[in-house]
C-alpha cells in the first residue's frame, strides 16, 4: 500500500453497472476508505431505487440519487442547442454535455459529505475521463482524483465478474449487450464491441429511441416548435418545461425514425472511434432553430454564429464546459439570440425532418422587399451602382492578370 495517498472518504460517480459496482469494494480495499455513491438522474431510463440498493449492497456507506433532468435540459442542453453545437458536423454531444453536470452533482455531494476524493468509472482510453476530471479541476481542485480503470489490475469483464463474485456483489444474470450504451435525456449512444468494425452495420435490434425509418408511419406528422430567445419553450402550442419538452419530442420524432447517425469520430485522446447515436428531439430542435435563425438573424450575425458553432462543439466535446471561452460564447449568444423567437413547423416523415413553415414577431423577412412584383421600398436602379462597385476589385485584378479570363469554353464530347 505504500505510495498511495491517504483517502478517508471518496465520492464515486455511480451508474449501477458492473464497472462502478466493482469499484466500490475495490476502492475500500485499496484505499481503506469509505465510499459514497452518487447517481445523477440525467434522464437515463433506469430504476433508481434498484441502483441505490445495489450501491449499498456493493458496500457503499450511502447513496445519493439526484434528479437533475431540468437543470440538464435548461442549463446544458439548451445552451449547446442555441450554439448549434454539433461535433464534426454530426454528433449532438449527448454524452459530452452530461459529464460536466454529473461531475458537478458529484462534487456537491462530496463537499457536503466531507469527502477528500472523487472517483469515476471511465476507462483510460476515452473522452469521458477528461470531461470528468476537467470539471473536477474547475469545481474542486483540492480533491484527490481516483480513476480505478487506469490503476487496477482487472483487465477484462471476466476479471470483473470474478472480483464481484468474491466480494458478494450482485452480478446481473442478463447477458451483456455486445456494445456499450450511454443514455440520457438528449440521446442514446452506442460504441465498442461489435461496433468497433466501422465496416460492419450496427445490429438492427440495437436502437432504443427510434424506429427504423423504413418501419415509420406512411403518413407524415407535423410538429410545431415554439422558441423564445433561441430556447425551445413549447410543443404544438403547449408550453413545457425544458426536460418535458425534450421527453415528449423524443417520443414523437423517434416514432418517425428521426435522429439516427452512425459515424467515425475523432476522440480527444487521439484515436478514431465508431459511434452510433439516436437524438430524435435534438435533431428536430436543431433543424427548427436553424430555420428560425434564418428568419430572425441579420446576415452578419447569422454567419458569425455559424463560424463559432463548431468551436463551441469542440469545447463541449473536449470537456471544457467550465471554461471562460464557453461562458464568453454564451454571452455572445445571449445577445445574438435575444429575438430568435417564434414558431417553426417541422415535417417528420420516415427518418427525415424538414422545416416547412415558420413565423416570428421579429421576422426580418420583408415581403415588399422580396417580392418579384412592384414595390415602393426597393429601387431596382440602385442595384446598378452597387454591382458596379462590388465588381471593382474583380475588374482591377483581371486587368492586371488578363490570362485568368480564360474565355475558351470546353466542347463537351459526347453528351
Ligand atoms: N463517443 C461519445 C463521446 O465521447 C460517446 C461516449 C459514450 N458512449 C458509450 N456508448 N459508452 O461523447
């Protein structure tokens, strides 16, 4: 035991799965410490009372279950949605958004219970260890961090099961799924196991939140999303809390097969990994918000927002939620999206989700300006001078470099 820092009491981010269950006796044995289990309810469909019982049966001195679904939706998911945060253009960041909040819940319990250490169940190869530990550093840098996966001698699931049996931990009889699942209000994600071959299709029976688009109803369904200041506030005219709006929309969009993506992504720790995600509500909300932005944001602000969106996504993916840059970008979005208010009707049909109508009291769309008919507001003669000056640099450049004019039009052969 020499070389190990002394730990009296550790708060463990507990899920109820085999890994974090085995960690309870492992931490007690290795560090001779007390273990407080912390479960954050971020919308995963679990029996939390059963999880609590399992934590205690595994040897935790206490177990705290904290329902943070509304906080998750309001303070984590919706700001990221408003930012248009989508990692590498396709991943809506469900796992990455939950980690900083789970860590925060864990730190709060740790401080309340007088813990001197924090532990998590992430492996040493993934993004999640970084996300948890960056949050710990931001929120409680004085607490010691223990990452059993990077430290223990257990190498396989078989090792873990044997360890669990030796310590009298209940091992569930249901056979393990051939991939890893992470679930919350925003998404269900799958990776590892049979998904590790990016050339092989995901098993069709894997999906939990969405039907196969081929099996979706043959008639389209229209949903109306209401936004205020860039945040969703209503569904089909009914005002809802952030979490219940997402829950309701997940059911509606999932039934139409909306929100599946299957990607190879770049992990922060360097390797590429294959992941499959189901984000039904998120996919609809993102499409609807983009549509409303097009109606209510001026061109420069819209284009600038699109410039920062991938950077915001990187911050979230990299675990930098509690960073000054994220706060600063949210400051920008608070101002840019003040009037992104209105409603968007989205057509859901066999896996697709397409905005088809939109309106806003702050619409910048002016029919008198856009119309091809007669109007008083726009003088077509003004366009002449504008185009002449807009083309000035082009005329100067091609005057100096006449060869770029290249006026030969290639004959199309065949066709
Ligand atoms: N690759 C995703 C991320 O880093 C999801 C990770 C968790 N998913 C899982 N099935 N274990 O955010």
